């Protein structure tokens, strides 16, 4: 047996998760002499991805939702774990391979059973390992698939992105820049505004806390909006609808503004929905594992790898170093303090 | 010159149009000895269609919208006029042909210029002439095209239709019944409830003024709703969203509940829009002349003609007899007093 530090989901949080009470770090042990699970494999893990969706899974399991509730007393489920295979009993996963395991425990060593969803990573020159948990992982699949499938971008279109400096927003924005769109980002502080316009190449942006929303869109999108990539909902959504062009597309990726409301009646009510008829809008939701999103995987892999390697696309990460600091990294992500994709470094890759 | 009685738009109404002030009947004369307009034709008219969209065109012309404002002092523009060709200078419109002229003046005789949108009617056995202004006219094109293009109906799906006894709603419902869907209608009085369930064959329905909306949908759609065909918006839309199945479709045809509000701030605010993401809904608007709607025309013509002829589809009209009574028929339509498609009979067809 060796030490196996894990990020543990101890109890269901009420409001913000509390370090040491709801979330802890514990040694759960790993039997390094045991064979791999039948049809599965074992790994040493290097990175885990933090994602806002994890908070939704820390709930009373009797409340159903699109993703399963986590089990208390077990490691926190990460969207992705990136690690190297130690022993394998699975034909398509070789010993020594670098793998991305979806929806897996945040721990130092794993015994991965046969039903896990696994990708064997083909390392590409010029692409950092962390990109496989971001633009080449779920975040990038979300962004690339939905932008193309629902947003139907055409060169010259104007796109508005809410939560533009967030993990998904910054990938959507960079893809849109590459494809010749006029790209406008909405963010909540001036540092993020600098980041999207100066570092990521967005055409423009605004701080929604400082400027009247209607004035900002009138100023930045004088010819109207063709695509609204919406991560937030709320009043920006209501105002944006009145700036959409005929046959515009609203990609409904999230509605963060509603997630922490105690009840639906606290939500901002959208009053301009009549424009969906008049302007012939298409307003559509998706989840990353839907077939119409994952069908874009190969094109996403090729394009984003190429763009990262040639330096025209940035994979911006906020890396929390060491599993002992997992709670801090997780809470920083939930509070929006981390710029870019939030990752946990579990061990130095080898 | 012969007498040519016309339904005249005299002045811009404030609130409900007033008979004799905003709307009148006048003789505008017709020169029956003159040749037809160059590249056009003349007609004797039999029917005109009333439609709620006409009210929106009776506005200050400086307010832009998707359809042009009517001109005061001129005849009221009807969605369709059905008449017979008297003289023609247009190759594809023969003298004696029965024609449907889109967006044309409500008058007894017309001189139709070369730019008018015209359909030459091929009379089909068992199909009454009035059907060409309803299920085989704009109403039917709206219903058939949008239901199939956006609603994507599959046998066994559950569809909810608001304003189900209205001109569009009753056509959508009957198509859905024919195609093997579970069809639920929302209506505002018990006579309409009887009409849709007993006369038109809807699976079920409810009176939204008498029953709690959530209770009604729980009772009538225990397996959820796959398609919501929405003519109304408002609280029913908000509640219906919470009963939609994964990958459900909302066909945004209209939002009558907002049309008479003095400002957008009076509109009911939709709070459950976050379900668009979770349930992966597609919520899409359209207008009847959009290419993706009119591409269904041939299929619509064939199917609905066949269904009317074999007696399995009802073309329900409310006919106001005589152009002298046009104001009464128009106001009855606006107030929802007419059951089925509202038509004006201008002259006995010959």
C-alpha cells in the first residue's frame, strides 16, 4: 500500500462549502501490488479539472438532475483526471499511455474500472498537457461544438459572449476571433476586460457592473448581434434579445445568474421573449455529451491543437499546485477568482 | 365605372378601432372598361381573410415592424383576397382563373399590378373555396410549415397548443392528430374546449381561466411535453417550460398576451428559461414567408387538400356575409368572438 491523498466530499454543503467540514483532504490508500481491475487499468494522476458543475452534484441525492449527485465520504468527482497508466487489463489502453478519464475521483492514484469513459491522449508537439483538460477537454468540446452546431458562425457575424473571461467564454471567443467574427465580451471586472481584449484578441468588451447594458450594446454592436453565447442569463439576456438581428442564434450554455437563487421566483424574468417570433430567433440549449455536440470532436481536436501549436490560441489556466490545496482551488473557481480554466496539479507529470 | 365598395382604413386607432371613425365602408369606384394594369390583371373578389396581424399594421408609419404600416384613406390590407380574373396582361394568370392575391386591398373589384404576389388556385374536388384562405392559405402555411420545420413531430409525441381554437391553433392540432400525436389544447372558454376535443379530435384540453396551469399540465401530460406550439406567451409559456421533455421544441408563433401591453415592462417575465439549457430545448421563431416555412408548401397543399376531401380535416370558418358588415367581422375577430378562421364574403363566387 502507498499513500493516496484524495479530495474528499465529506458532507452536503449549505451555501458555500466549508473547508474541513464539507470538503477535506484524506489518505485513502492505494494497493500498488494489486493487479488492475478486470477490463480496466490503474493510473498515477497529474491533473484534475475544476468545474462549476461540480457544485451542482454536491446535493441531496434524492434531487434528480442531469448529472448524478456525488456520494458523501468519497472523493470529489472531477470532470477530467489526467494521468499515466501503471497497469492495464484493457486492450485499447496500454501501460505507459497518457489518459484522460472523464467524471473520475480527485485522487493521486486510481483503479479505473471497465465502464469508465477514457480518452488516450496523443501528445501533439507544442501543446501543453494542461490543454487536454481545457480547450482540448470538456470545456473546449462545449465551446467548439455548441458554437458551431447552434451558433452557426459565419465570417463577419457579430457575437456577444457573457462571462467572456470564464473557462468556456474565453475558448468561444478565441475560436470566433480565428473564424473572422466581430467578438464582444461581457465581463464583471476591468482586469478581465483587459485580458479578453488585449491578451485574447476580442474585438471589444464591456464591464457589465459599470455600464448600462443597453448603452454598451448600442455602442459596441451598432449593426446588431447575430450570435449571443449565453453563460449567464438574467438582465443581459433580456437586453441582448432586443439587439439580436433577424435569424439570430442564442446558444444557451448556462444561466449562472440563477444558480444561487433559493427559488425560481427569485430569478430575473425575461420580458422580451416576444422578439423570438418577430426576429425569428433560435434559442437552444445543449449539454456537452449530446451527440450533436460531440460530433464536432475531431474537427475541434485538429483545429484547436493547430492553433495552440502555432501560438494563435491561448490555453489560459489557473493551476492550484498540490492536492493539499484542492479546497482553496475549488472555492476560488466557484467564486470566480480564477482567471481561465481552473486546474489542480496533483503531481509533476512524468 | 361601376360601384366598388371597399373596407377603408380611415385613421389610426387608439385602442380598439372605432366603426365609422377609424374604419368605414366607401365606394371607391372601378373602371370596368379600362384595360388591365401593364403586366397585371383585374379581378372580381369573393372573399377576404381577416387576421390579427392587420391590427399591427394600423399604426404610425414611423414605427417600423416586420410588416409595413397601412396607409390611412386606403382600403384595409387583407392577408388574402380570393377572386376571379376579369382581364389579364400577365402570362401566368389567365382570364377566368381563380386567384389568391396576398396582402391586397379589401374591395369588391381590384386592379392588381405586376409586383403582387399571386397564386392561381387549382380547384380540387371536395375542397370548399374558403379553405384556400385558411388551411390552404397563410394560416395553413404558418401551421404546417412551422410545426414540421421547428416542431419536428414524431408519432407518439405529446404536443401542447395555446390558443388552440384559434385560426392557426386548430390547424396545427388537426395536423398533429392526423400524424398520431397526443394533442393537448389550451383555450379560454368551455365552448372552445368542446369544439377542439369533440369536433376536431384533440386528445384533451383545458380552460386556462378555470384550472391551475401546472395542475392542468400535470394531469394531461403526465409523460411531459415534446412540442409546445405557442401562440400566446405569458404564464402558460413559463409553466409549460417546466413540463418540457429533454430535447423538446418550442414553436414560437406568437405572443398574443403581450400585444396589447402599453410597454414591455408590463409583460409577464419568463423565469424558467434556465430549463432551455438543462432540458436542451430548442425555442425558435419564424414568419410565414421565411424560406424554411414556405418550402413545405407542396406537401401542405397535397396533404391538407386530401384530408379535407376525405372528411378527416375540418376547415372551420366564421364568415361575415357582405362587405357592408366588414367592420363588425374584423372587430369580432380581434376580440376572439369568432370560432375558426374569420372571413369576409364580398360576393357570391361565380
